[in-house]
C-alpha cells in the first residue's frame, strides 16, 4: 500500500475512534487557534484539517482557524498567545513546550491541546498524564522521554566506527530534557558528545562550529525548528559528509540518512480528534494526554551510498521504510 493509502486509513481510523458526543450545532462557527514557536512549513499539518473535515468541520462554513507563529523568536510567544486569547477561541493547539507555556500563562479557561517532543510533567506543564488538570491536554511524540537515547543507539549501530558524535541543538531551554537523555546515552555507549546550538534559520554558522569538532556522526535534535528547516540542514550534513539521525521519516525522504519516530500525519489526526471532542463539550481533564504506541525506522540507502556507508544488515532488517 502506498503512503497516501496508509494516511487515508490513519485518518479513517481516527474518525472512527471518536466516542459519541454532543452533535455539532448547525448554526455555530467553531474557532480554533494554532500557536507555534516556528513558522509552519507548507506541509506542517495537512492531516489536521483533513481529519477535521471528516469530522464535519469546513473552513469558511463552520470553522475559523487563527494561526500565530513566532518564527523562532520565543520571546514573542507571550504576546502572540494573548492575541489568540483575545479572539475568543474554542480551543488552541500549541506546537512545542514554549508555546504551551505561553498559552497556559495567557488563559486558564480556553482548552489547550499541546503537541511536541517533550515531557510535560518534567517541565511543570501538567502534573498528571492520565488526568491532566486545568485546561491542558494533548498528544505527545514519544511514549517515554524524548526518544533521544534510541536515536543515538540507532546511529551508533548504523555507523559502528563512530566514536565522536555531535548534536545539533536549538536555542530553547525546554530542550534540556532531550539533551540530558542524549548525554546519558552517550556515556552508556562510551561516545564523546559535543553539542552545538543553532539559531533558527542560521545553520551555516552552527555547522561551521560543528565541523571544526571533527565528529564522526551527527544527531539532529528533535525540534520543530529542525523539522521546518530540514532541507538546509540535510544539505549541510551531506556537504560535510556527516551521517545523521533525525526525528521524522519526512526528513529521510528529503535526503537524511536515518530517522526513528512515529507518524507525523497520524499524530496530527489524533490532535484533530481531541480538538473535535473539546468542541463538542469535553473538558481537557476528560482527555488523557496521549502517547504513541508504535515507532518506525526510516533509512535512505541513496544517502548511505553517497556517504560511502555500508549499512549493517541489522539496520536493514529493522527499517520500516527504505528510500532507494
């Protein structure tokens, strides 16, 4: 089955999974806010609107979407969140922990659906995943921690000669949990790890610092900035002949070597289901913060050949998606 067919099944299964609830008001317009730390990529959330459409919402008829993004300027998130709150919304989807914190500080009544690769309990955003308090619920990218250790293990398996690994990290204080997991995994694997921070959009400078460290391989941190700007990052990794591991299969389809994670489209479909439930009167506390249950390995053999890398059979057997 091709990818489009699989996405259709994902969306259909998400719609089918919705529990019966209050019917949509025929004469009501539902207002949804989306707050992001980065500017949204063109393909950031097609499954979100596709699934909402299947649940009975149509832009321009009974659904209005207000989008705000900080374009990497995290200090502006507070003002953007307050602006969204002033629009008298029915729910706000927040991508990334910084956006969640800004929205939570701006409203205690509008339901917030969080999305990202972070531990909301460790960051103090909620105290309980099973029954979140106040106005915050959401969908997480990882079932445990941030998957940083799993990605580093996969990279080491793919590049057995690697002894010195670099990590590209965002200038974002919420990244500290992922950074701690990566450092702990590097120690366990007896790898030297150097971390280089990159400002959103300024990757040439970061790679200049990174290459000067002469790493054998690269971990690209799981962050919305790096997903949005994946093409220049992938191009720089190729230019400097660095085998790299990423967060999403989309990054591998665009030329990255390896990725370990879940389905971005499937997660956005689940966000749509949660949004629908909130529109129909559910409270955030009634919707447990959801964690994915299935993960996959994506591998780009064309990139491996360009790097002169012989991919171990163990990786080939584990790969769920292989780009030839």
